[in-house]
């Protein structure tokens, strides 16, 4: 049976995601469960939580996320059951475009439900610190920059994400030109660390700055060849590839402006 998650059921859910996700699922759920744009669901068998699924939605666009079935219960159609439940929920919310980021394991499940592959993301992981000296064009973001951040994000991602960005911009930093125009930004606390730039030099400098720290993860759309080349030249090890998939109306977006996506729940 699939039920909406109750806050009292959060404790213990860190055992659900695979270990290589390195994901504090419980903190994630506690952060988003009180909002009006997020819902979390659990799948129960014999009163045990054996799977989860989340949705983010705003307007006509919705994201499916954290569709996870614990290993002992896989190959029983439960992943497809949870996915269909999330799709039906987003349909009821009026979402005309539904998106998700799929692992290799989940891609075939989503295809059977009607999702189509849009592109791939290449992963990178910083195994060690890198030497980097930030130049004067990079400085902390301020409230006055919020609208510029949201405008650039809309061009890159094709959806309004102000409700997410305003949660994280205060700890972010931007790349500015001599006229104080924002050319790119990094929000290190938004998922893995969102990096968006409309200027190539800004994107590369922000990406270098992000990966100057050990343990940083980045996922780039394969269309952003410049970003992938930059991290490759820095000898940042590659990790897995994941797939961006879509159901319903196509979304107009610009993956070349995405130097690091935030997370699987928002691309």
C-alpha cells in the first residue's frame, strides 16, 4: 500500500537510499515536508516501509524524486507502482510536464510508464582539494541579486524555481562583470551545488571554485561540453551517467547554461 508520509515516520529512512548516494534523506524530508510544493509517499508491505517516492510541483511542471525500493523487494513491480502513483498525483495537480532524473536501473521502468529520455548527465567527484584563487569578479550574493538569479535560472531550466532558489541564495556567490551585472552564480547549499552561467568564463570559474574543495559532486548535461572538458582537464574523476526523462509536454530549456545541476528532484 502507498501512503502519504507522516512526519513521525521520517526517523529511520536514511537506510532507504543506496549508500553511494551519500544522502541524508531524513534531513531532506524534514526540510521540505512543511512546504506547499512537496509531497512524500511511502510504500508499505507487512507494515514495513520498503520504498519511497517524492514529488515537487509548481504550476504546470512537476518533478518525481527519490523513487527507491529497498533491495530485498526489487523485481516485484513496486518501483513502477510507486512511479505511477506519483504520476497520477501530479496529473491531479495540473502538471502538464513531469520530469525526473533516472539511474540506469530505473530508466526502463520509467520508459514503460511513458517517460522519454531527454539527455544524459555526466557525474564528477572531487577526490582531493584543488588550488584556486578567487578573482574580484566573484563575490557573495545579496538580496538585490535574487531577481537576476531567478531570471537566469528560468532561461537555463525553463521553469520558475524562485521558491527553491530563495531558500539557498544567501549562502551563494556570483560572478559579476565591471558593470556589476550577474553573469553566473553558484548556490553550494542547493543540492549538490547549483552552478548556472550565461557567460562561459563565469561558468568555468565558478565550477573551478566549487571543485577546489574535496568531496564536491557535479552533474552536467552532456550538452555542456565546455564544463565537462574543464573538469576533465582538472583531473576530477568521472562518476556515473544519469538520464533526464520527461512525460507530457516538452520543456524548453538551455542545458549549455547548466554547469552543475542542483539535484535529482529539480534537474
